[in-house]
C-alpha cells in the first residue's frame, strides 16, 4: 500500500484545514474499510490521512422526543444497529444496517464513512481509467452492466452502494457538514449528486468538508418501516435492488409514506409519483399492482439490467404487504 | 491427539520464529505486561523516517513500537510481532481469514490501519489459549471437526469468539449471521456452525 502521513487533529476546524482543497492530497479516515480498499487498488493516492477519532462527540448518538435522532458520523454501524431506539422506532434503519456488509465490517465501519463510500462499479474499482476517474469513457455503458443503474444514469451509470443511505433517505434524514469556514445542514436528498452534475463525485462535499452528524426526524407513533434488500448471495453482498419504506398506517388504509430505493440509481433514489400514490392508499392487490405499474416508468435500463424493473416493482409490493401484515 | 497436534504445531512455529525471525521481528518492539494502554493522542505523527509511535495491547501484553502509518494491523501482528496464527487470504476485507478481536469485537485485521488500534486491546488466536490449555472454542472445533484444510479456522474461531462475546448463548440464526463474514473455501460450514453451538454449551 502507498505510504502517507497520519494526522489526528483535536477538532473539526483543524481537521478541515489539514484536509485542504485537493482530493489528491489528503483524505479522511474513519473506519478505513472503504478507504483502504481504494488505496490498495491505487484509486485514491493520498499523501496524508486525517483521522477524526480525537474529535469529541462524533461517536455519540442522541435521541430527543419530538426532535428525533442525532447520530455522530463516527458511530459504528453495529453500535447504531444495536440501539433499542433504532430497532424499535427506526426499524428501517436497523434492518438496513443489519444487511450492510459483514459483522466484522459493521464493527469497523462508521455511518459517516458509509454515506461517503465510493461506488462499486467494477471498472471504477479495476484498472480502467473511466469518466469517474477523470478518463474519457464510461466502460459500463456498452460493457458489463448487469449491476448498473436503470434511473438517473449518464454519462456514468453507477449505483450508489450504501444500504443505510436508502433507509435514511426514506426517513427524511439530513446531514450536517463542517468545512473550513462554515457549518451547514442539508437534506440527504440534496447531499448526493447525479453524474450529470458531477461525474467524479457522489456527493456535494468539498475536499475540506466533513460530515459531522446525521439527523433523523422523530416519527409519528403509527409509523411502520422496513427494508428489503435483494442480493445474489445469502451472506454479505451489495444490493442488486433494495427498497426502504416508511409508512404511516391508519386503520383502513395507509395515511401516507415514503419509499426509497437502492441499487437502481447513482444516488439513493426516490420517485414522487410513488410517494404521492401512497397517500391514503388502501392495501389491496389491485392497488398494489397499480402502484407497481407507475413505478420506474421513466427508467432507461442498459443492455444487461432490464431485470431490475420487475424486481423493484415486486419488492415495492412485498415491502408494503409485509408492513401491512 | 488434540493436545499433541497443538503442541507440535505451536512449538515448531515458535522455534522457527526464534531461529529465523529476527529479520522481521523489529528490534524496537517492547513486550511487557501492563494493565492499561494510553488514550489516543492528537497531533501529526511523523518523524524523519515517517515512523510513528504506536501503543496497544496484544494478547494481554503491552506493545510499544514505531511503525509507518500505512502498516495494517495484520502486518503488525504477523510481520512485526511474529504472531502467525492469524492468516491473510484476500487482504481486502472480504473473507474473514484475518479476523482478530479489537476490544472484544471481531474485526478484519487486513483492512484496518494498525494505528487505528492505538490504545486498544487486540486478541489473536494465540491469545485464546490459557498457557498450554486449549480454549473451549478450539476444543469444540476439534471435537466437531469444524475444519477441512484449516486455513480459515483461526479466523472462524475469532469470529465465533466475537459472536459469543455479544451473544453468549446464540441461536442458530445468530450463529449463521454472526459467522457470515467468514468464508470457508472447503465449505465446512455445517460443522463450523456445530462447533460454535458446542462451544457455547461449554
Ligand atoms: C467486502 C465489503 C462489503 C460491503 N458491503 C456493503 C453493503 O452490503 N452495504 C453497504 O452499505 N456497504 C457495504 N460496504 C461498505 C462499507 O459499509 C463501508 O466501507 C463502510 O461503511 C465505510 O465506513 P468507514 O468508516 O470504514 O469509512 P472509510 O473507509 O474510513 O471512509 C470511506 C470514505 O468516506 C470518507 N469519509 C469517511 N468519513 C467521513 C466523514 N465523516 N465526512 C466526509 N467523508 C468521510 C473517506 O475519506 C473515504 O473516502 C462493504 C464494504 C466491503 C469492504
Ligand atoms: S459506470 Fe461510472 S464508474 Fe463505472 S465505468 Fe462508467 S464512468 Fe466509470
Ligand atoms: S484476509 Fe482479511 S478479510 Fe480476507
Ligand atoms: S477449512 Fe479449508 S478454507 Fe475453511
């Protein structure tokens, strides 16, 4: 592995200054589970690593009734998944976390690092100088694209690899970002970017910016939520397609809700038509079929991934049936 | 039979390291028993040779050494500390062969920086034994035949210990989930699961 120097700043300001203005110079190291893979494969070649472990409060989770959950970026995936409040109230997040990577990786990886992990496109991870690495071509467009996106693609066709991000998007989460001279909070929806806006980055972060906390609003007591991840193997694997649903259940019908999708687009994905249709929807076979029919009607599959459309439509029906049971 | 197997293996490995290992066993390493490792410090860790100080506990012993920042935990364990019970297969956080415990929890030692273990306690498969006594998990893997070639076994055993630390009496599902970060090329999975069940009863 390439050598680098290692910094352990005592606060965010210092960390941000150390990161500087160049992705090539310095990178954050949280759990290192994605970063080391990137460095070992020569995809990232930082001269400096900046570690946040000495910065106070980043490993804490707080819950306040009415306000919701505030999660420090350095909280380990397993610690978050094990919390009662997450399991009982934010079930969709607990289920997504339990489906993330392997037990060891969940003991090492942090939620901030998970949201900022780089894509898994095999050309990106392999020895291909593709668009996302500053090259001229997307090799997936006409190449092996079975696992690539069906929506939001072009000129690059990655899918975003994070499971927790999909759950957090359905939960209407936001992230706080601290940089050299300011701190601000954005909805998760605006945190991720599509390739048409920036083909080389997956989110809005500038090189000197750090995700410090993730906020999840409190939920009404009639909320039921869940995550279904379709993968090719039973043990750890990235999502082929995943669906997160957060539904407010009335006695006869769904009062309203949101769904978010993984494995389908370069960022965790939402479709307004689906969320609108959930409004006061009665859970019947006919209504579920109509909901599935209006889902992903704008999708533009590549040569090998058309199967994702029926797959995501079936998962939409399955997750609602499960939550309604 | 089990005991002989263990004795002959561990003896020959230790002798091997004594005889030939001086090239890899760094001279600056101190091994001594102390109760606490220091808390993480702040600052930029770099001297002229880009080596930085690292203090951690490995199998109950305090280790103080200097390493280059890009040293992974497995490189420290195998190459510097000559604890070669922990294996490397993929070196990419995908197979579990390199599993060790960090403050009691299973982690992949190939996929984390040694510096991220600063101030923490690492247990490797060597650290499970009490003197010459096999650990209940090791006994269970022998009794239940939880291995074929045995190359994944140190990692399986450490993942199992991490699982038992979290769930002392795991059910079948917890075992399958808890062991899912460890791949066995020989596909000894049913007997690995049986071994964990047996160990949990000990
Ligand atoms: C074999 C394998 C299987 C996996 N399977 C899954 C899966 O099924 N689902 C899934 O969701 N993920 C999966 N992952 C990804 C894994 O969950 C992430 O690697 C992990 O969560 C990243 O967290 P980390 O703390 O280790 O991040 P790091 O590796 O330390 O960082 C990742 C990236 O984010 C940046 N970064 C870290 N923290 C911050 C911050 N606070 N602010 C800004 N930037 C930051 C780093 O600079 C780096 O570029 C898998 C990974 C592996 C190796
Ligand atoms: S999909 Fe994106 S990351 Fe993959 S080859 Fe195309 S440009 Fe590169
Ligand atoms: S060698 Fe570390 S996970 Fe495979
Ligand atoms: S026993 Fe051979 S790899 Fe598991």
